[in-house]
C-alpha cells in the first residue's frame, strides 16, 4: 500500500518537472531590454492583469476604473489604454513601468478604444451619450467631442489615419468622421444593429457586421469628398454576426455568426460571400495569423478553439480551453495563441510548434493556464525595447 502511495505521489511530480523543463526549453531567447506583455481587462474586478509573455507569468495587477472593457496599445509609444465603462474614463498605463499614470474622462458608457497609426490620437465611442471622444494622447486631454448616431458601439480608425468609422447600434447606421477636420462627413443607413468594424489595409472600404439582420455591410470610403462615402452591398451571412476578422492581406473577411455556429468567408474585392462553415457552438471572435494561413476561432458555447486552415478551407484542430473563451490575441512571434476564458476567469496559452517526437502528434498544445480576474473582457499584446534596464524586470 505504501509503495503504491509513493508511486502515486511520484508520478505527478515527474510530470510536473517534465512540463517545467519543456516549458523552459521552448521559450525563445530574449535580449535584456526586450519586453512583451499581455494586458487583460477584468470587468468585474476593476483591474488589469499584466502577463509577461517572456515567462508566461502574471507580473502586475493594476487597479483601474469601474468595469474595464476595451484595451488598446499605442503603436508609437510604450503606453496602453483601458476603457472603464462604469466610470466613463480611460486609464493610461505606462508599459515600461506597468503602472497607471493618468486618467482621462470621456462620456457615458464607453466600451472600446482605437488608436491612430501615428499614436497621437485615440477615438472612443460613448454609447450612453451618442458621441465620440477624440483624445489628444500627447497632452492626455479631449481634443474634440463629435455627435454621431444612437448608441455608438465602436469607433474604428482607418490604417492611413484619415477616417474614423462609427457603428451606431440604435439607429442602424454608421457615421464617418474626417480625422483631419475632426468633423462627421457622412451618415449612412445600413443594416440592423451594426456592431464590429473592419477596414481594408488600403483604407478604401469598411465592413460592418449587423447582428440583428444577419448581414455584413460594405461601405466605400472616399476621404476628402463629402458626397462619395456610400453603401456598396449588404451581404447575407449567418445568424447574429457579432464580430469580424480581416486577413492581413485584405483579401478575405471572416464573419463570426454566433447563433448559427458558423463563420462566413467574404471576398472583399467583389463583395461576395464565398461560403459558410460550421465551426462550433457560439463562435464569438477570431484572429488570423500574420502569414494569412490560419484562423483561430473562440467557440464560446463549446469551450474550445477551432483552428481553420484558410488555404485548405477546413477545420484542422479543436483545442479545449477554459469556460466561455472569448477574446484572442497572438504573441509577437505568432507561436503562442492567448485565449481569454470569460467564464473561468483565466488566460489559456496555446503553443504552436513543429512536432518532433511520436508522443507529440499535434502542432498545438496547451502550454499553461493563468488565473487573471473576474470576467476578463479584452486582451492586447505590447512588445518593445525598454529604454532602460530595471533590476528584476
């Protein structure tokens, strides 16, 4: 009996030691000034968890405002911005120090934030006050407040920084803002309950998912011309398309049809739906790899991640994670998929690698699960070279 007990204790210890050895051996070699962090907003904890992606360990828990939701990283400076929906303000995080350094008030019930490509402005749609706050990030103050449609959910800035597209959920329209003049240049009626927005890499078109009508709207963007922003097409996809993902090359768009358990692939040049595919229960969000080859889908209802091979046009793997996976992100080197489990309050880290042994039949494996906070909402990855070497960091 004692011998069996010793074996029972020893086996988990051996497995744990083997996992630790594998974990340490497969992490890349980083320079002393390299930093890569994931920032996770925890809606019911009023916190942001900072995870070091060099070691996959949480390093800070930051107190922010009430009900943090959207998170965005500045592409030009080492800052991260958190939208606090309950307190109607923005927390500014210094990524080098990993501490909150400023708070900027906006208006009623913001949920998301987007940052211009030059890193100088941020745009926040305030759903409770029917306006958009334009934030001057150099001075950390409001530069303009623009009236838009009813219950704006998201304000998305184009890749060239010239245009901001706003989805107005209450009146089934989009507002298009000229970013240079800081003025609304057009308002277009589209489809029912517009939500997510994707803009082409050349800033020529915007696509908007409409969860109430099972459609995606395609809109032509004409910067500098007040008359020519126009609706090009309404594309029928599946039931309740709640979010969109655009391939980095802009050739295809993916709509995630929550109530249909499917994704729809949209050809962006001809504005055509090329097909719809069952992927799992309640797909919510997705992310496409930088080489345009793989689409990762969070299946909220079936507690897994579907891996869709875009070239083959089929699912190649299902990866179990925690409860109600939602927001996704990829690490800078694309070798790690980060999955927020909104129901279990944790971050699942999935490793992509080339199998080398017989007992490694899959290119994907669950590397670790990291507890974060209550109701994690959004995640963003920020990588940079620190301006100074800090002891212990």
